[in-house]
């Protein structure tokens, strides 16, 4: 293993301090004693004879010679408080002025005595020759990895003396030549370079050669540290101050060591291609990267990371390594895309997303430049995404992903396309999938009961895709709305019996009826709100996340989301009124608050005209309470406060205009029930002259008492069930308690399916108060029935549900045809109103105005408008004149 890079790089460490002391081997110090010992404190006297300006300098000097005392200056004392000497060592002395005394002033030679002055001595040439030889010998030992024969401090003094002697430049050149020679020696990389040039090494050893180069760099770096310590004075005083300047010819020792090793391995900065050794080392780095990408053995992460750092240090990362790495990566991406694109789209997306993540992680982990990472990922997106865009956004492949209801691959695909700027390209496949899937659901007549549940599952799944995969992108929200509106209103999938009405509106009304009758227990788990939806509701202040009524409200809102897409809302209105009537009259509504909440939603959505009759149905219920109170007062006033039969009667008076029509079912009621009915009929006709009552027994219900062997119970049953049960009161005496199918039919007046469903609810359902002979789930005309005397139930009042016959195709057809007729009448009425006010209009003007006035009920086909115009012309409401329509008064 190569030695790791030192924690404190020798190339970046500071030079050792340089004490300013005279060399120990100075010629004046032959015994090489310590400087403090060798240099003795002594007093040296120097005689200065300056020329004093004056008329006769020679005579004056002769006269004053020897007549003036010596002036002594002690250099070891602080002379700041003493006057300066009268003469200086260098230059001429200023004019001497006589002291203001009575004595005669004498002029002459002055002597200056300096204490502890160290006399300068001449340095012999032998010293410099010996110093250079010692430095050369020291470098040889350092490069050999052994301890130099002389101390490093002595070598350092020698470098300092040579620099002071003016040999700094020559010293630098000598050091550079020695370093270069050592790097090219066989001990370092010389032999390796020759072997590579002569191809003596086998192929496939690129990573081994890279490791050798890195190991040699470690050796060179370690030995260069010692060189820097020895040459610290040269580095600090002569190289570093000039190394940062432009045009500087001398590099710092740190830069010199890097530059020499780089030239030896990778060539100069201006070389277009590296030497063979550098090329092999670069190939070794690429080989390590390739092993990491393919997961092959032999990948050495530490060597890989250190090699990247070394390439940056040498300054060849951007010039030599990065282009080769990007080119190799491009080829890898091309091959990867060709191999993986043949599989399923979901697998390709996952693999590409994982690959891009790993590629980015590799750049960060091993110290690649940010520019390398950016170029690498951009190229990966070009090769793996842009070039396969047709496959990535193929409607069939994307449809499979959406059909799997898995958000992860769709989200990964969207993110990949977003980075490449293609995020909007999924809109078409997304919309096509919704249209195709929705049309398929609507077109499956055999699964009509599941239509709305399946549509809600589809909508919920697509909303999750928009929320989680497409990051709530408004483009995809609108695409989903448009796609749902398209298939819901597509005539070839929604037309029924050629009426042009929508079966989706009918099924949405039935779905809401199921919710309002049974609550949340009727729904599958797949359509219930998830945690995020409930949190959004709570955050918006609509309801608590754990509130069951809030969840019911959310489900009603989800049904309304489908309802909003329907253009012809009159079909929904017809079936909703029909189901609401049953819930009100039979007491099957799970929550009155939910009923009123739903009406408020419809009123907000469609306006008050749409809900007028629905609201009237609830008002009739309130009026019925007042009517019954008035009836009881009438009974009390007439002396008949109680019926002789003991039957308590409650009647709902329904407005024929607001309520849907119900089929008349012939049933023979007991005389105990007929008596109060006749009484109420008499009361009502006396109070409301000219009105006619029509009794609807098939939507009536009652409570009867039944005595069994174990207990007495109250049974909450329909009028038809009660008519059958009371027949068994006299059967004990007449037929030993056994009644045949025919006898029950004659006694109750019920026939066919009405009788079969009634007997099934009493003898074959969950609550069996009658026993069928023989036992079975189906009723046949040969069966006989008896009272189940052993019947028991923990509750006192028991509700026995009537088995409701699902609406037959004929009933549905009649409803749709009635809606179509009403739509025609409304269209004709709109045409007459418009023409009455405008008198004359062109065909396009009239069609546009009719569409505008009838849009609240749903879109009207222009062909239907034209057909109704023709009918009005036949009826003489309109006429044609000069290509225009004219209103006939």
C-alpha cells in the first residue's frame, strides 16, 4: 500500500525559523567553539582623522595634536540621554565649536573608543567551497532516505550564509537540478518510465502503475519536507516573496517540488498529451471508476480518492483527467441505455434514477469538481432520458405505470423529465390513460353497480399521482379534469336507449343514495380518505380527522367531483329525487344532517332552481306534521279521538309536482287499517275542496305487535309485509296455522314479484318470523308458510327490511325517456321565450342564445336545438322568412 498523504503536507508547511548567528565553522573560529565563547568582550580603539574646515588645517592639527582627552562611547549602554559624539564613523565631522569657557580651545585629532565592537573578518573561499559540498552531500543523503552526516542546523546555516553571500539564485538552480535528477533516477520513476515506453510491462496493470506513482509521490513528498526545512531561509527570504508575482522565474520550493513531479509524470502544462507514464496513470484512475460503476472486484476507494486529489494538486485534473472521464462516462451511459431500455419502463426508470443518484454521490464522495458533476449529470440526462424520450412518454408504457397505482416509478419518471426540462411531456399519456380507463369503466354495463366506486377509485388514484408524483402541478390537475369530463360526457359510452342522457348521472345519484342510507360502512377501503387528505381537511378547518361525519362529508364531496363533470345534470336530478323520496318515506336516511348538507352542496353547485323540488319534499314533511295535528283536532271535535280499531294513523301529504311518481301496488289491507284511512280521507276532502288523495301503500310502513312462545315483540314492517302477517291471525283456527302461497296471495291481494319479495323478507331473511316449507332461499308457488313460534331476539322492536326490487331496465328506460322529453320541452320553451322577445333571429344567433339559457341544466346538442326548432315551426310558433326565424304571435 502507498503511504498515505501526511496530515500536514510538507509542501504546505511553514519553513523553520532562521536564527541569525554566525556559522560555527567561520575561518576566524577554527576550533568551531560556540559563538559566545569564541567572541571575547574587548575594547577596540579606532583613530579617525577627519578634515576640519578652516583656514589652515595642517597647522591647526599640529598645534592641537595630543592636547585633547579621549572621548569614550560605551556601546553596551543606552545613550539615549547622552549627547551624540562630536564626530561620526563615516563622513566628515561638523565644525567644532569652542566651549564657552575661559580656557583656550584646542583643536586636533580625536579618538573614539567603542566597547564590545566585533571586528569584521574576511571569509576565505575554502569556507564557501566546503559549505556547497556539505549541502550537496546532505541532499544526496536526504534523497537516499538516510540521515545526513552533518546536522540539519549546520546545513541550514550554510544555506543562510550562501544566501547572504549573494548566491541565492545559483543555490536555487542547483537545488532544482538535483531534485529533477533524483526524480528521473531509477530509484524514483526513471525505470518505470523506460519500462512503459519500451512496453516491458504487460497490459491491464494500469491501477498497479497508478498505485506505484502514488507511492513514489508519497516518498517524494516526505523527502521534500526535509529539503524545505534545510532550505527554509532561501524559501522564505528569496523565493516566497517573489513567487506570487507575475513573471516570476523562481518558484517556491513547495511549487518546485509539485512542478517537477508533474513534469516527470504528466509533462508540462503546455503539452497537449501527457507522457506514456502519465497516460497509464490516468487510465488507472478511469479503470478504478469503471470498476466502481460495474461493481467489479478490485475497486480501491482510498486510492481512487487520493488520486483525484493528486490530479488536482498537479493541475492536470481539468486538462487531462476530466475530458477522459467524461468521454468514458458518455460511452458507459450509451451502453447502459441500450441494454436497459429493452425492459419494462418501470424497471428502466428505477435503474436510471438509481444510476443518476449513484453518479452524483460518487462525485461528492471522491472529491470531483462541481463542474465535473454538473457536466456528468447533464450528459447522463441527455443520453438516458432525452434520447429515450419517446419510450419514456409512450402512452402504453406510461399507462401501465399508472394502472399499477404505484406512485414511486411515476414520481421518479416525472423528476427525471423535470431535470431534463420535459416534465410537461407526460400530460398527454396521463390524459389518455384516464380517458381510456374511464370509458372502459362506464362502458361495462354488467358492472354498472360498481361504476361510481370504480370511478372514485380511479379519481383518487389519479389525484394521488398529481399530489405525490407530479408535485401538485396545475398542468396535470387541469389535464385530469378535462379527461374526466371527456369520457363522462362521451355519447357513445354514456348514451342510454338513444335518449342522449348519461348513465353516469344515474349511477352517481344511486351512489349518493347508498351513502345517505348506509353511511361509510357501504364503502370499500380503497375510496376512503387517506391520512394526508384528512390532514388537509383539518388544516382547512372543515372537520376533525377522526370525525366520521366529516369522512361522510368528504365522500359526498368526492361524488360531487364526478357530478361536476356531467353536462346533462337533469338525469342526476331525476334519480336523486326518486331515491330521496324512498329515504324520506321509508325512514331509511342515516342522517338528516347529511341530507340537508347534500342539498346545500347541490344548491351551491347548480343553483336554487335545481333544488327547488328537492327542498319542497322536505317542506312537505314539515307540513304533514301540522296536517296530522289538525286531523287529531278534527277527530276530537267530532267525538272520534280514537279509532275503534286502535290503529294510530300518520299520513304524509305529498305534492305531486315536487315528488316523483310511484307505481300503484294493489294490496288488500285489514279492515282495522281501512277504517282510519277512510276517516282521514273524509277529513282531508272537507278541508281541501277539489283535491284528490291517492294512497301509495307500497311506500307505507307500520308497527305491529307479535306474540311468540318466548316473548312479545314489536315488528317494524312495510304495509305489504303487515298485510301478509295479519293473515296468520285466523290461520290457526282455519288451516292449523299453515297458509299456502296461493292463500296468502288471495288474502293480501299481492301477486308475482311483490308477493315473492315480501315472503322472502319474512321467511328467508335475517329475521325469520315465518317458516317456509320446504326450506330454501327462493319462494315458489308450491311453498307453504307457518309462524315461527320459537322466534327470539334480544331487542324488543325489530325492523324487518323489505327486499327492494332493483329498478328494472324498463323503469330506467322510462326515467331516461322522461328526462329526454323534459329536456325537449325545456329547449322548446327557451326557444319560444327568446323569439318572443327578439321577434326575428338568424339560426346561429338562436342556437347560441338557447345554449346560453339552458346551460344550467346541461349542454344541449345544436342538432337537438335544430330538431326542436322544426317542431315549433310545425306547431306554428315560428316561421322562416328570408333565411331568418320569425316569431308567430
